[in-house]
C-alpha cells in the first residue's frame, strides 16, 4: 500500500498526435498542498486534465488511493472525490451564487451534509453569503473565482485541483485568492495547485514541481525550489 493519495507515474500525453507530456511523475499525500509551476505551454493544465480523465494518457499510469484511474471516465473520477476547478471557472452566469454552489453537490444525496458544506463555504467566503441570491454574472472576477472554488468544495473532495485560480485577476485579488488557498490548506484539504504566481504559490506549498516543455525539471519543498537556481533565473529574474 502506498501512503500517497495520488500517484502520477511516468505519463505521456499527446494533443492531436503531438507529444505534450513526456514521462511526467508526481505524488500527492493526504493533507498536502503541492504546486506545479512552469511557463505557459509547459503542460501544467494538460497534467490536471489527464488526472481528471479528460485527456487521454498514452503511456504510464495514474493511481488514486492505490486504484488506477487513468482509463476511467471523468464522471467516475469525480465520484471518487477528485474535483477540478478549471481556469475558465465555468459558472452558470444567470443562476444565483447559491444555485451555482449547490450544483457542486450533485453527487451527494445527504441534505444535511449539503447544508453543512454550504455553511462551510459561506464561512470561508463571507462575501458569498452576502451575495447568495445575486446572479453570478454580477460578481467581480475575484468573487467568481470564490464561487468556482466553493462549488468544488461542495462535494467533499478528497483532492481539490485548482488550475490557475488567480489568472486574469487584479493584483489585490490575486493575493486574496492565494490567501484562500492558504486557508484551505489550513483546513486540511489536499490540494494540487497549478499557478502562474511562482513565488507566492511555492511559498504556500509543501512541495512543488517545475514543468518545462512537458518534463519535470526539478522538484522539492517550496523553500528548496524558491532557493534553486532554476527558479531564480527562469521565473524570478535573479
């Protein structure tokens, strides 16, 4: 038995026949926050989509709680407890904040549990409680991101995968979103984070992986990577 909740082992992924991921491996332990950083086009989002079953794995394997999932359908993977919050947010704009949140609980049948999860999300994001009856389209970009993350939390995820949660937000909102990730970490939620803000995400992560043109070129604790030459020269301009 592995202690890893998630194990990505030497996976290869292609888009339209072109190789995108070349033998990528990654592990995630329960309660851990792991971030994947790299330039645009490095294959970060492809990695998350491969874990979700929406991108075919040609070689290698992906295991969740010692069960191979890389040939399973996305719906089955969601039911196991892996939740993906894509960078596009995918909100139903005419629906209210609360209606959007409740859509995230569709795999749960327990009304009391759904109510408890809703209360947890509102405690985490007091602003969403204030706006619970507003249509999602009236929210700011940062608030829409809160709804997207909150919807992901509504199903009691075993793993929450966040794809560029701060993308396209104003700097003040970037800090807010990354602070949210920090609070989720403190709640003991297991997080796999893809994020363009290298310094901030490595600072909050337990461990990180650097992806470059579809290959892992470095891995280590957030602190180790922040102090590494590859991060300092490639991303921090030092």
